[in-house]
C-alpha cells in the first residue's frame, strides 16, 4: 500500500462516482424516449469488446517474456482457462481452475 | 411491509443464478484485496459503493499503482462504458418509480440489467417492489461474497501469490463469450493489439491511457471511413 487512506478513499470515491455516472447518463440525457446518435450506438457495441481485450493485456502487463520463466505460468494457466471454457462452457469452473493452477505454478 | 415481503419472495427465485456467480466472484475480489493488505472496511466500502465487478478487480491494481486520479476517472469510465446503454431499454420501466429510482440506476450491473430485461413480475407482486428486490438481492450477494472472501483469505493467513490471475481469467472468459457471439471481433482484436503496442511503447505503468486513446481513435476513424465509403 503506497497510498494514504485519504488518497485511497478519493480514488474509490472517484471510481464509484464514475460508475454511477455511466449508469445514470441515459436517464439524465434522455428523459423521454428519443433516438440516440448512430455513432453513440455503434460505440456502445464496439467499445466494450475492445476494452475487454485491452484489460487482458492490462492484467498481463508485468509479465516478462525476456527473463525466466518467460511468461510460461501465465501461458499455461490461460490455455487451461480457454480450453476448459470451450469444453465445459462453464465460466466459473474455467476461472477457478485456471486461477488455482496459476497459484500452484508461481 | 407485507407488500415488500411478497415482492422479496417473488424476486428471490429469479436471482438464484446471480447468487452463485456473485458469491464466487465477490469472494475472489475480497480475497484478492485482503491478500494485498487492505482491511475489511475497504472491501465492504468498494463492494457497497462502486459495485461493478470488472472495475473493482482493476481497482485493486489502481490502488497499488499510486495516486493517479485522472487515470482512475478514465479507467472507470471506459471499463463501465457499456453501462451507458443499459439504461435505454429501462427508461420507461424506471420512469414510474419514486424514491427507489436512484438506487435502481446505481445498482444496474450486467447481471441485474439482464434480469430486469428478461423477467416479468409474477401475479400478486407489485412491479416496482419486485424490481427493487431483484436489484437489492444481487447487491447483497455481491457484498456477502466479498466479505466471505475477505474472511476466508484472512483465516487461511497465507498471502496466496498469484491470486490476481482470477482477473485475467475473468476477462479472458468474457472475451471468449463475446467472441462466440460473433459480435465485435474486430474491436476485440483492436483492444488486444492496442494494449500490446502501447505496453511495448509506453511501459507497464503508463500504457493504459494511450491504449484507450488509440482504441477510441481507431474506432472513430473506422466509423468515419465506413460512412464515407457508403456515401461514395
């Protein structure tokens, strides 16, 4: 923990407020049922997909591929998550098994 | 009171699928935050007031990264951008609600949204109370899961290394689900690509804002050019 409690409270408050803002925005902007600008609708479809892709990279940002173990635990655990999800179609099982394996590996 | 109890009884069975997911992911969050040395009130506060699964996992990293409020704003807005569209089909539904309306908007997570869009109040349950109970039950499961995870982690008393992989696994599964639906495969790849490029160029600490900028830029340009192509 590098943060003071006040700083942490501020950051959490900011994130809570921004989350509420995203949820409240349509109710603030469109009190009556009116059409949304086409660009906003399209962005609503594509932005979440892009952000999830970027978040995967964000999660792996500190992995070093140039020094041992060359990201091997991450690669193996990620492969287990993917294969298990595709085979069993069970999100929680895939997440739990992949994480457990990773904890064992590192 | 009786009316509310009836609504609660009517709402509960519909929330059972969310119960399992929220207890599990909430527990993973609580355990993760505990393993980073944060106390129980931080876990409670975040699950109570932020109440957004993906963002709370990312927040664990933000809180470890130093005091960067601008980054917190941008990440919170981008990670939750999808919520902007959840309100639209519910504008009418929430229109008639009184004091519960603000809470309904606050608690509009992915799971609550999909429940509210798919279930109809059974006969005998008052609509507004029924919707409110669905939202409140889900929120309650998330908080309960977070606290359970915190206490489980504290009881084991060993700081499990590598627990943050739960976040990687979560986003990977969401990614796969989106991929299977066939919607937004190009943006999904764009997100991964922009992330990798900016991670290499800007380094691990500072890449997230440039990556988000790049994503928005490419999506805007793609839209601009496809619109021009249609006109020509």
